[in-house]
């Protein structure tokens, strides 16, 4: 099963990200899938707002992972924001050890997640960004972890 939400503009994508934060639970890995300019970083900025991140969130393209302290009522204390666009092998993705980083009270959002899917397996949430001709985007959420979040995802998709 999947959930869809249409975002006509970048600010809508940020709002969708902020609302998506309510879907997350400690230990989640979220793979963000979409072409360059599809809104993955903008969505992550929204998630960060929803998780109570106070510092600036930018693409970690050259640093690969950035960590942000969170303040929220979800039990999530750290947002790990990764970008694996420039990795040359799955071993590099594995070396990031994001699975271990999120075990306690963190979540990870991985841009270009389709490149890392083999590392994280099926026990993730996936958000695909599908652009249309008017520069809008449809966000499609699925993944094994989505099934136990039906109520939260129904609310997210209907906003």
C-alpha cells in the first residue's frame, strides 16, 4: 500500500515534510528517492522543523551525513540527514553506519535512497518524489514500516 500527497510548490513540500515528522518513530530510516531538484532537501527541512530542529538544514552532499539535535514529544532526539549521491560503492554507504546511529532515539533521512536500498533492506519507509510538467511533485510513501503507520499516513496524505 502507498500514500500520496501533492505539493504544487517548494513551500508545500516543506509543509508536507513537517507533517511527515508525526509519522516517524525512533529508529526509522527513510529513503528519499527522486531526481535532482525533486525536493528531497526541502522535504527534509520540513521534517526537521516538525522534529524541532533549530539549526539550519542544508544538503549534506559533500559531508555525506549531518546530525541535528531535535526537540519534540516523539522521543526522537537526533535527525541524521544523509546524501549518498556521491558514493562510489555500497561499502561506503555501509560505512556510514546509519542503522546503528538511529537504534536508540534517532531517525535517518537518506537522500538518493534508491542507491542505498540494498543496505537497509525492506524495513524502511520510502518517499518517492515524482515531478510533473508544472514543477509540482507528488510524494509517494510506502515501505514495510508504513503498514503500521496507517492512521498517521492517512492523516498526512489527506492534508
